[in-house]
C-alpha cells in the first residue's frame, strides 16, 4: 500500500468556502427592566446577536443601539453599564479565591471599595455562597462556579445583563436556585436581562416575553403564552373516574389521545374546553380532572422542526 501525504498548499487549494449570514434582518425593542428570552435552535444566531449587542462582534451591516450607545464602538461608558455572562466561559481565576478575582474586577471597573462591599453584601446571601469566598475556584463544582460568575458580572451594577446559557450543565436544584436569584435581582434592581437558554424552564420561569429566531431570522416576538396559543390552539384534559372500569361515553368534540391506568387524556379545542369540562363533571363520577395547555417545549420543538410560526 502506498501513502501519499498532501502538502499544506494542496490542502488549501482544495478548500471550499461559502458565506453564511449568521443574523439577517432581526429587529426588536426592549424596554428598561424587561426580562426577555432570546431563543432558537443551535446555530440560529443567538450568541452572535448577543455578542454584537455586547460590542464583541462588528456586524457587516445594520445598526443597533443600547441605552443610546452603538455597542461595537466599545465606549468605556457603555461597557461599564453592561455585563455578559456565558455558561461555557469563565472570568474567574482558577488558582485564587473568588474574593481576589472580585477585587481585581472592581479595580478594572473602578468600583469604589464601599460600593463593592455593599454589592457583595447583597449578592452573596442571595446566592448562598458565604462558604466559597476563600476557597480556590478550581475546587468548585460547576454550580458553585456559576454563582461566582454571576457575582463577577454584577459587581459594577450593570443596567443591562446579557446571559448566554447561564444554567448550562447544572443540576435541577442549582438551576432553580439561579433562576430565583435572577428573578429577585431583577425585582430589586430593575436590571434589563436578555437570556438565551436551551432549558425552556429558564425561559418560562423568568421571561414573560420571548424573541424567537431561526436561521438568523426573526420568527416571533411576543408573549410566551401567546406563542403557545397561536401554535397549539387546543387544551389537554386528563380525567379519571370512580366506580366501573368501563370506559365512559365521551363528548364527540373530544379526541382521545392516551389511555393509561384508568386515566384518559383528551384533546379539545381551546374554546370548547370549559364546556367539555363542565359536561364531564356533570355526566361522570369524576375522581380527578385537570385541564392543561400543551407543554411549551412541544410547541417550541415544533417551530424548530418546521422553521416557521
């Protein structure tokens, strides 16, 4: 067998290039103090958009303003008023305790000592991280490190906070703690938050409004519950009854979609749900009944698959 090794110049000649527009024609307005979910499948352009708004990327066309500043001009007055926390990037120095990194960041952002102490006194109890302050960061779990990242990003009290996958890789308990912290911090400080996350629980817990993009284009901008109503105009009724194991007669408007352990799941039009629920309660010896909207994850997944709203 003969092997032929390609020279680097030959490899370069064989490369094929194509131009990809990561973001195209996205336009939105966010009010001060809003918490907005910025969602879309992998490669949709979410992180690219956040990096442009944070001044890390210079767009090839278009314009943007945040608090009256053009982000990619990277003026010091602008950079002192924003912060960006990425779940897969760290600004903590691994070999020293968090308090030392906080001191360094305070010097960079020119945070006076009294203001720094006041901020730490507020954030540390909220995140329940008193025991972490004097330990080297390299000994922390991912959840503990993310607590430190949030504190580091908020030391200079930014007015706008860009969060890119802040709960990435965290267990369910830690995700819940960080969500509660962000909600409380927004309530106390009125900070504007733009959040990207693949965990829809983050979005549903924190963001009444969502901006959804796909292939770099804006598909939806509005209330999260409005998105579900628009794409899934039905409700799910789960019903269990007492007495006979025989399956009852169901209203003709109800579609049976699941039968399990003596419990039926029915799909009904949203407008018909109250009347059908009342009929079931009137005609059946109901032991348990619940009416639910379809899971938001299912609605979002449908959009990702179809690429349209």
